[in-house]
C-alpha cells in the first residue's frame, strides 16, 4: 500500500516510457544474448576520459545514450520530461546473429499500462540455424564484381505469386538468411524439395556505400506506434513493422522473382547480381 511520506522522507517515483523486448523472429522467443539498444544518431567518439577500459579494443565506443538492459533480456526506458512524442532507437547485434534495425516508436499521448513493444529481429549471417531448417542464403551485389547492396529485404512466395512463406533482412554486406516458415509446406506439399520464388527489394538507387561517420545512416528508419490496448502487441502479426514483414518506405523490387528449390541438403545459396 502506498502512502504519503511525512517530512522525514523523500520519495522518487519513476514511470516506464517504453519497455523493449527484442524477439528472435523464426523462434518467436525472447533473445537471450546481449543486444545494444541506443538512441538513434551519429556515433560520436567519446572523450578519452569516458572510454571504458574494460571493453575489448575492437568494440566500438561512442556517446550515444543506451537503453538499459535488465537480467530478463528486456530494455527499459524510463520516462523523463525531455522525451518527445516518439523515440528513435537503434537495435544492434555486434555478433551478427541478427540484422540491425532502426525504429521510430510513437508513444501513447496518455499514460497506459504495459508500454511494451516486441520488435522482431531477422537472422543474420552468424545466426544459430535450428536443425532441420529449410531456406536460402543469398547475396546481392551491384554488378558481377561490384560492391554489396546494403540493407535489402527478401521475400519468398509459393510458385506463381502465391502466399508469402518467408522474409529476410539483408545486412551491410549484402547478405541475407531467409528461413522458410514452419507452415511453408503441408500435407502432400511436404515432399522435398520445396519450390519457392525469391524476390529482393531495396531503395532505388541501391545503397552500396556506408557513411564513414555513421555506418547505419542508410539503414531505413521504420515508424510504428504503441497501440492504446497493450494486449494487441501480444498477438503475432499485430504489427507488420515490428514483425519486420512490411517493406520500408521507398523500397521496391530490385531482382527476381527467382525460382529456388529448397531441400534437406542444407541451405540453398543464391547470388543476385543487379545491373
């Protein structure tokens, strides 16, 4: 029971502005290993006095504000007066198990219970692929010997423009890992190989060069909002942006559809060469 303290005591009350629970998209589970969640912006180098000597030399250090991570694998942003109607965040995984994302999340105008969102992260090049998974490892370049195309999206459909059976996010090296959904084949269609059509999407012109001052500046900033009813975000597929299945603004087809046959002999490798 809360009461009003007398003059001998002072009380500090903190309110949750946003709770972030990143989700492993294929497994639909909370991500256990540490991610970096920070406010969006150029990663300016910190003064020498503020560098953390305990971190390895190869770990980037900058002055962007981080969103604190708890032992439950959630990230907590506490309310403060300087927060605007939306917060722009970066979710990074230096281990490359997951492809990074930039999100602009609009906060509810009125206080609500359960200010939690669950953005899905799609598999990266170093993702721990579950046994028995079926899918495609792809790489997209501009020209046969050209540079990689950054931050593409890939979509797999059943032949003839059928239902979507898998999505992937490309990284800064032009690579993506597309795992087919568990329901990609059923009944008689379960006989392998499974035929799919893979299409690659991206901005026009494609992004091939990183900003030296900010390697994530060309990563699309995706806008979404917390619903008035927090229970809505507990339902899979309630928000296509958070699920990572909606194409960012300005993205269109770059290559494909390409016919691919996926079998049990490992992931199929496909090269997409843009002209």
